[in-house]
């Protein structure tokens, strides 16, 4: 199928021209994303400096404007079991825990006898610099629908109203029985507008608290800032108005209930893995050899977005301390993000160059287990931020499924995954020296590493498979009368 590049170019140019008038920095960032890959790599540092100063899709709506106008439309006859997932972005254009979860959940729902469809945010993927205007792609057997007009309005309210209008046409065509919107509030507000127009129940899936993440992305931000308060209010509006709320863990559920959502309307739909992650790992020897890692060296690493709250700097300092002690450790960091260049500079200052700290970059999800096979210990050195205490990440769940021992900062959300001394270890301090002490003890005790990894794998196989999660969502839809 043609990528409809002329259509994509017209949309990209119209967005860029609008942004030039209202927010030149966003216009520059869009232009950089449209460049060929080699040229974009050369501008990575400039992108990193500009990104924190750009607005987020135009002015943020105020809480009083949370409700979007309902699109006018025809009566629909819902098809039992047909689900429309409203998400921000998706595979194959965006690789992150968010898009992996969408794909894994919908594939499992399909296997469970449901008929899931995905619709991404209006303008995606063109507004992310991908010249592809196909209205429909089949990704892993699941239809992904794109909303790509030739022009987009400016400002969040107008943009989401257009989103709701175009999504309404899709609802009339697909006739789903339930609308399943995932974080952030933009998707939830569109779903609520569609409910008003078509009478369909809304599930709001809280995958994170993005106002809390926003606090960690630049120094000087606080909970008194207008942006923080507006985002929190809009998220809370979606939680309270939805017919059902799903979220990833107990800590997140407690936060949602504290915002005024009845406990019986909040269900836990945890991050999980498919059967492929529970299979034996591939042989890690060839990849270790290509990376120049000797068989006797301890490999500690992570798969993560490289953002400030992930705390990768603590891991680098701990690695430097271990090497000062004579422990033959290698650090393996798989992933990309705004902190990558700063972390690479830190590694060089700490003497971790020449392969002591390996920054692999982002890899396709299908290749993650090849890097798991290289690791001896999976590290989660997240910082002591409120968002880290609440949100349970996907990547350590995948590592546990691979039979890796996980060492993590002692965070409320991570206590839901790890039993200290049984399936991994929780570290009560951000001190690199304390981290080094824990990792050094594991270097000298392979038996303990193997035992922790085996217990972790059993826990995931028992409680955290996408098959199990899909069955839970099917039951939730049944309660809403949608199956």
C-alpha cells in the first residue's frame, strides 16, 4: 500500500507553518524530524537543547474546558466484543513501553475472541516527522487507524475537537461496543465526547501520571505551577467521568481512588509479557563477544528511556566504584532519550569509556531478549520522585520473565514486583556506594543470581501474562454489557 507521501507532506507543511506563527521552536523540531536519518543524528544535540522550551501541542486547556463538544453523528449498532482503543501513538513508528503495551494487549484480546481496533491521535505519525499518511495499517494482526486531515487547527481544545470529529466517523464505520482510551487526558476527553454522541461506555486506562513526569523533566518546576495543576485536573476529570478505570498497579489505584473515583470502579490491569518472553533465553555468547565482553565479566544493565527520573547516573557512578574495587563489571544501557548525551559524557568523566559503559541505543522490541541474554543483573536505579513510587514500569517485568535478577531502588511501585532477597533486591539508598556493595555481592554469588531469577520468572508466568490481562479486560467489558 502506498504511504501517500504527498498527503503527508501537505499536512506536515501546514502544521509547520502554523507552528512558525505560534511556537517557532516546535516548528524547528518538526523540521528536524522530517530530515533523513543521518542529518537528524547530527542535529540530536540541538533537538535536546530545544525540546524543553517547546510547548506541548499548543496552549494547554484549562480544567473548566475539559469537556469537548460531542461530534454530531448517526446512531450506531454496537458490535459485541468490538473494542476501539484510543491512544496517543503506536507501533511501528514509536517504540516505547506505551506502544508495546498497546500492541501486546490488543493482540492478546484478539486471541481471547475480542475484536480490538486502535486509533492514534490526530496527526500521528506525520506530526512526529514520519511521512506516512496511510489511514489504516495492520500491525501484528491488529488494525491501527490514523486520523490524518490535510490541515490541523492550532491549540489543544480545537485539535482535540477535530480529533473527536474524525474519530466519530470511525466509530460510525466500525460500530464498536466500548471505547478504551489510554493516558493521557486528550484521549480520555475524546472518548468522553464520543460517549456523549453515541452512548458507548468508556474505559480510561491510566498508564502513568504525566503531570508528575512533567515535574521531573526540567529543574524549577513545582506542583504550584499552572501547567501541573491543569494537567492534574484534566486527568482527574477523565478518571471520574469514565465508566471504568484501569491502571497498572496497587499504588496507582490508591492514587486514583484518592482523587475521588469509587474503588469498585478501578481495576488493576498490570504490565505483563507474552509467551515469547517466558521461553529460554537465546545464547548470549555471540553478542557478548561482539560487544567485547569477556566471559568472566559481570554485566549489569537496563533497558529504559533515558530520562532524568530513571536514575542512570547512579548506575554509572556505582560501576565506576566497582571498577575501582577491581570488580570486572560492564554496564550495558539499552535505550535512548534526552539524557543520553549527558550520560555518555558522565561515563567518560568517570573513566567508563573504552567499552566499560556501553550505550546501545534503542533496539526493536523483538531484539530485547538478545540483550537480556548478555546481562547478569537488571538494574532499575529510578530516583525518589513521586511518579517513580506510583508507576510500575514494564521493562523490569520483561527482565524478570527472562529469568534475570532485578536490583531496584526501593520504591512503592517496585515492591509490587520484587520480594527482597527472594526474587531480587531493593536498595534503600541512592548512594552509588550502596549500589556498588549490592552488585559486588552478586558478582561473587552466581547461585543467588540464578535463584532470584528463577523465582522472578515463576512469578511473572503465574501472574503477569498478557493472556491473563486480556481475560481480565474481557470480563470488565462484560460487566459494562459490551461482550
